[in-house]
């Protein structure tokens, strides 16, 4: 099961048959940030500069790999980070701004969420940040996998049961209580994102 940014990047590169180097430039920040964001930049940070989405109303990139940082939910460029009025630094926003992930630079290993996140429907889309039992690295791994699935060739049957072949847990976390995570088969030729779709190479 994937637990770290490096494991997620290795899996995604294998899935996409991507052998290129996409390391970003060294980060300069006036405050502390989670080490997982530094490692993400070291692995694929150049995509913040070089990945361009395709023209048209649908959020698509030429390849799934190029959409890793913004193919569904937007992983923000650490070079553009800024604290909000409460001192919180957002690092992921859902594509319609419905929810976000953030961190406090004084406690960088604690994940914060706001808005209508998966811990319960919040119709007022409240903007107050709250703690959940997870780390920023957990959120980044989940976001990378969502973006990969949304950009890959997909069977869009929301009601399809999990294929019997997809019996290996790729990623799941108890804090994401609204779905059963990501599952793969032995051959690593399909990913099942619980509740959304089956993605195939």
C-alpha cells in the first residue's frame, strides 16, 4: 500500500510509462512546510511550470502524467504559498473550491481541511480550518491518485461494483471515511477508485 510521496511517484511513473525527469527548482520559503511537499517538488515540481492543459471546456492534459498536479484537484505550487489571515497555508484546492487542504507552519505534520470535505456534508461550505487524523502527506498521495484516475482512460460507471481482480489495496486511510480508497489488480493494469470509476491503462 502506498504511504509516501516517493512511493506514489514511483507507482505513477510506472503506470504512465514515464521515464523523464521533472524535478522542480529548489524551494524558497520564509516559513516551514511539510517535507512531503519538498519531496514532491523534487520529483515532479517542473510540472507546475511546464504542464499545459488542453484547450476546451474539459479539464484535460495531453497525458495523465502531465495532469498530476491539476488534473482534477489543484496541488498548489509551493513557491506561491502564502499564509491566510489565520496563519494557515493552503496546499490543495478542490477544482471548484468546495474544500481545501492546508497546514500550519508551526505544526507541519498535522493536516487541516476546510469546506465540504468527506467528513460530513457542510452545506454552508464553511471556511474554518479543522484538524483531521491525517498528515499532509496522506492528502498529497490521495490527490495524486485522484488526478491520475481523472486523467486516465476511464469507465465512468459510478454504480459499478469493484472488479474481482482489483483485490489489492493501493491506498486507503480511515480519515477519508466516505470511500474505500484505491485498489489494483496483480498485473497493475487497472485501478478502482471507490465510488467513481475503473481506470485502465
